[in-house]
C-alpha cells in the first residue's frame, strides 16, 4: 500500500526525470574541455540555487580542481584564464548580472545553468545550459507548471545535472570516489 509520502515523492521524481530528459546535452563535452583546461573555476549562485552551486564547488574541489565561490572572503581575483560557472533560474538575478558583466569585461568565459537562456546573463554567457523547469518568474512566458513550490524543480534538476557532470569529469580524469575522499575535510 502506497503512503501519501511515497505518492508525492514519486511525483517529484517523475518531474525531475521529465525535466532532465529535455536538456540539450550537446554542450557538456565543450564545458568539460573548458573546465579541465582553465586555470581555476569560480562558482556563483543566489538563494537555494546558490547552495546547489556551493555543493558543486565542493565536489570539484574533491576532484582536485582549484575552485572558488564568489562572495567568500578568501576568493581571489579572477582573470581570463579562469572560468565562471553561474546557476540562476531566471538568469536575471541582479547580483549575478553584475558579476557576469564584470567577468565579461575581464574576458572570463561564463557558463550559465538556467531556465531562460535569453536572459541578461544568458546573453553574456559563452555557454548556456538550459534546464526547462518552471519558475514563478517565468510562468507567464513558458506556461510550464510543477506540483512543487517556486523554483524547487529547477534546483533539484540542477543538482542532478551537476552531479552527472561530476561523474563525467571523474571518468574523464580517471579519478574514483576513494581518491576524491582524500580531499575531503579532515578537521571535523
């Protein structure tokens, strides 16, 4: 007998699967090329999407990448040899627009994970990875709906996309989870 919890969680899983299957994955190899060839990776996002981007930065560090989170006090300056990865459902979050504009001026390649590739940041980015989830900010444009509140489906789908990218990078670099664990925090 299914519980109400199982019914609801299965609906969420179906939404995530449907969304992930719609993603154009043709640019992932190009993205991985840039990630492995650039000096450092900088990551940015706001709100819950920012938390997902932070978790991605952690896994990149576990993989041995030199990664920094925009806004942290220890984040160094960025230059044209680096890459900037931004997560923004709307692609119009004002703080992230400002970061994108500054990166463009410096000559930094920006990759955007978004719902709307025609957004301000989308037009500034070198690569747009469009995750076709609904957003209350874009519902009038897309007529796309979710059983979940607000941007939850985008955030969950983004986490799956980024974890898939981590797995692809592990295979490309020939690194397994045991090796990655050597970079795990050890002071706690």
